[in-house]
C-alpha cells in the first residue's frame, strides 16, 4: 500500500490517499480537507473491479452544516445507485470522479494506458461534487500528449496533467500537485 499526498489548490487544502494497485484493480482510502467553497473534511473509500472499473465509492463529508454520506455503487453492467436509489443519468459510465480528487483520474488513464501510449478516449463519468456529494453526469476526454502527459477536457475546461509511470497524478494544473509518495 502506498500513501500519496497532494496539495489541492482547487480547494485550498490537502488530500492523502492510501492506494493499492493489484492485477488491474485499485483499492484506496483517503482523506481531504478543503476551505473552498466552504471548510470541509472528506473521507472516502474506493474500490474497482478488473480493468479499473469503479465498483464502489463511499464518501463522508463534514461541513459546518453537519455530516452527510454517499454510497455510490456500480453493478458492473453500467448501472449505478446512490444510497440504493437508481441513477439513470449516469447509466453506462464505468468510472466515478470525486470532485477535487486527483486520484480518480487514475482509473481511465490506467485502463487505456493513456499515460504511456497514444490515444484519445471520451468517457461518461459519475461525477460527485464536493462537499455536497451530489452525483451528476460528466463527459470527459483524456488525450495522450506524450510519456506521462495527458490532456483532460470537460466542457470548456482543459488541463494538461502529468502522471508517473504507475498512473498516479503528479501535477494537475489549477487543481493539485503531488507532495509525497511512500
């Protein structure tokens, strides 16, 4: 298990994730603290099936208004539920994307080796906003730019991300910069 810490400029905070990659799967637990748009604490656990396809994301958020939680589950066939309720608008998505979390960019990049090999892929993501934990559909495109470099695009936003050889974000301009790996 590896510990990775990022300074998250997008939230004016920090995130640490304890991550384990094993034979096409990823398991992680993490904690983040941020001050934008309001002060919050986030705790999460992420589990993927083979091919780095999200199986489950559980998140707890604490703000000044209180604590709330999300249990986001993917059935492996493209169907999602949030706290047991079906989410038809993200049907067909393979991945979750936890807002302001650089770790969740790893799954599609590893699945298609976009940090190592040429290609461009468009994805539908089950995007989870932070700190309110609302799930929304998000169309995202990842484009290989060179070894360890991938352009992320969604709507009018794009950023050229740097990944290490294992597929973890090193630098995500305007969002996060990795501080440690252990």
